[in-house]
């Protein structure tokens, strides 16, 4: 119930334009690993492999909003675990080219990928997947739980941080969410 209330409050704040970022310097690897450590028991209960792959050239400390990054990662990884019965959930992190990046721009752009071997999503659902209160099909909330707000909040947080999110998926094969 607390999770649902927090989702609704975050969604309302975002919709009202009242959610503000709190940028700070933080250790990138620690945020990702702490998030995965929190979700690891769920993955292990299901016999899933949960792994993190990080590109070598990334700086240890970055500047951004670690709380909101953790929220985005938590939503995506928790969904991946929820909709995966066997196999793995993998988080990839690498440097990405940002919009308008040039020699004078010192902004570091990162790309995160969350890939699973879960149930996948039908192609006709993908265009509306990031809309509020949307789930892949009607029986999802009964079988898997959830409000249909997690991905809407995730998209809005990624965009608030100046990034972009996309998904590729195939039923029976799995899904991959990528955000910068």
C-alpha cells in the first residue's frame, strides 16, 4: 500500500510540475550496486541471475540526482524481476552521446540498459506502455500486481533529468529498457 501511495504522490508532483531534482556529486557504481542489492532477494527467490555490467571508462563520481536515478533503476529492475520467471536480469551501463554534445560540452551522458528474459510485451502495447495506469493487458494487475504508474513515473523522471527512455521487447523472449 505504501508503494502505491508513493507512486501516486510522485505522479501528482510530476504532473503539477512540483517535483524538483536535487543534483549532487555521487558515486555512480554505489548507487547502482545498492539498488541491485536491495532487489537481489526478489531475484534470488525466483532463481534469477541478477548482474551489473559497467563500461571501463566511466568516472567513479558523477553529478546528478542519485535519488531519482535510484528510483528509475528500482522501477525498471523490479519490473524485470516481476515479469521474469527464469533466466536473468542484466543492468548495463556505458557512456552515451548526448544531445548537442560537442567539444565545448563537458556534460557526461550515460546510457543504462535493463534487459530481462521475461514474458515480453506485445508490439501493439509498446506505444502506450509509458502512459499512466497502463499495463500490457488486463490480467496483468491481477496476476502481477501494480498500479500501472511505475513506467509513467520512470519516463517522466528520465525526461526531467534531460534524458530519453525506450523499450524493445518480444513476447516469450524478454524486454530491454534503455535510458540516457
